[in-house]
């Protein structure tokens, strides 16, 4: 309602006249009541504040980022440590981690190596991350999902 307008019952035409005199808009709040409830406001300002509230709500929602790390079944210790450092950084940044071992050609016979590698990664990150999904073979990939621990 405008600053210097008190609530009162009037016709639609009177309401429109009062609103135009004040340079504001007559907005219907509730059409189901008898008589309908209207309010004199600056409609553009109202829309702007609504958009601003929606934007603020959207910015406060948590955005989940999924990072991926790829291993081979024969990944050496140096390469493993290098990727472990990346995984640690991703987890520290609050990202979820998808670690997978990609099997090419005949290397699929070494499924146990891939599983051991992923479980070793989970064990090395156990203080910072929890395992969402244990290693599972999907086609030519063995996938494990990790997410950061909740900070207290």
C-alpha cells in the first residue's frame, strides 16, 4: 500500500484513480474474497524485488561438482600418487569424486588389480572422503564414487 493511503473499501474505478494520482499501480491481491482485495504498489519495484529474492535463493543452493580420475589396471606407484594428490585436492574443494579403472582389450582379465587400486584409493582418502559406491564393474570400467566428509 502507498505511504499515505489508508485501507478502505472503494470501487475499481476509484482505486485506479487513487493509484494513478500517486503514480503507482493497483494490484489485485485476492480475487476470491468479497469484495476483491487490491493494493496500491509500484509493480515494477515489486517484480524486481521478487526476482532478487529468487536469485538469492538460487545462489544459496549447494552446487554438486563431480570430478573424475581415470586409472589403468597397471598404474604405477608414481602415477598413482600423482592422481591421489589430485583426488585429495578435489575432495578438499568439496567436489564429489568418480574414480574409475578403464580396461582396454585383454586387460579386462585383471579385474582384481583394478578393484585393489580403487580400494587403495578409498583407504588413502578415508579421513577426508566417504565411499558412496564400492568398486563396481560397468562394461569396460570399474567405477567407485567418493564424496567429501561433512565438516563439523
